[in-house]
C-alpha cells in the first residue's frame, strides 16, 4: 500500500493512490501512544482528513498507518467498530490503545 501524505493546509491527504470510484473523505484521530503514527509526524490527537478509495476498511487504514500489532479500541462516529468495517464519506475514525487504571 502507498504511504499517506500529510494533508495540505485546510485539505485532505490522498491515500492508497485513489484510482477507482469516487474517493471518500474520512477524519482519522489517533489517541495516546498511537498519536505518534499520524502520517504528518506532528502527533497530537486532533483528527486529520484523508481521501480513501471507496471500500477501504479500518484494517486497511491500520496497515497503511503502520500501527503496532497490539490490542486497540476502535470507534467510528462515536460507536464501537470492527477492523473489517468499511469506511464511508464523512466518517470519523478514532483509534485508542487499551487503557487501564483506577
């Protein structure tokens, strides 16, 4: 898979070499220790907008961002999601490492 480029100011980054169908814009936010994997290298948990090919799954994004192979908590539009779920136009993907505490 092609690496994601950092989004231009006020715009969306192109991912996966979008070629077929209409791309979908998805906001991606990585939290806690995963924030360092944002493609722009800036870290922080604020979302970035990316253009993805139609049919892109959460697992595709995880692989492209090269996230570590460890447990994670995934939400799309504030609802629990699975890695096999397909992302759609306007979705907000949030990925967290597992957390514990008391």
